[in-house]
């Protein structure tokens, strides 16, 4: 992230076409979600059942709620605070997948 800030348009402006990189990042995010869906073992999901559902829900809702509350505490309005929470919730996907695999 630090390298992105330094090389980005606000410091060095090294990236000639930031909109193209944004599009590539969005495609990468879609492929990551697709890969996560392909890696889910349906038989294992039936075994873990409620535990898997709880991990998935708490693993997304807790970071979302905590990010929202922290941003609101720092004085952000509701919509930007929700965006902060949503950004932190997406980082928990890999953790949730690892727990479901165990």
C-alpha cells in the first residue's frame, strides 16, 4: 500500500494510466471471488454446517461493524464510515476460507 501511495498520482505520479490499473484491479478482484467459490468443497460445507455459516457471518460482520464504529468515532459521516467498514470486511475472506478448510 505504501508503494502504491508513493508511486501514485499524489506523490511521484509514476502510473501513466491509473484508470487502466483500476480496471485490472477490479478484474483481479472478480477472479479472486471466483477462485474462492471454486475452492469451496460442498461435502466439507455439509460437514461444517452451522460452524461454517457462523464463521462466514462473523468474519464479515465483525470487521464491517468495527470499521464502521471506528470511522464514526473519528467523525466520519455514515456513508464514508460504511465504506471503511466494508474495506476491512473484505480482508477477512481469506481467513474465513482457511477456517472452513480446517
